[in-house]
């Protein structure tokens, strides 16, 4: 039901309920009041749908943010050209396994490398982006 017909139903129901109450017909009052309330319900529903459509028109649904190679490389540049799995976990929403997989793939593609001398000193694996 569109907003116009719902408004007509609402106005008719409330006006008829006032007439029924004036005549002393309580059964008619209850029925016509129910019509008015039904009109209010459908009118509010139509208005809510219009508002939703306007919102979607002016604020389209944003695409999901995806963490890709470029994002990880930019993050590494911000962190002095090195990243650990822990750095990637704390800076993104990735799980430990996903973070490790992304860094391993970047290493295989040649974007970064692991320096074994630094691993031996600190025990923490860093991926260096030079």
C-alpha cells in the first residue's frame, strides 16, 4: 500500500471513529479506530521505505575493504620498510594465518625478503621491503 492510500485509510478511520463515538456506537468506534491505526501503520511503513531509498541514493553501500599487496607494501613503508606477522595483525583485521600467508606470498613474488641474521639476533621474523 502506498503512502497516499494509507493516509486516506488513516483519515477515514479516525473521522469515522469520531462519528461512531458521537452516535454512541462503541462497536463501530472500535472497528473504525482499528482502520485508522492500520492506516497509520501502513503510512509509516511507506515513509520508512521512502527514507531507505533516499538514503541508498545519497549514501550508496560502500564496497568491502580488502587488504591487498599494495596496502601491505604501503604499511611496510610506513613502518621503516619492515613488517612482522605481529605488525600486520595489529594494524589490520587479519588473523595470524592470513597475515603470515600474505607476507609469504609477497616474499615469493620478490617484494620482500627475510634476513636470517636478524632472525637469529631477535628471534622475531621480519619481512624487509627494499
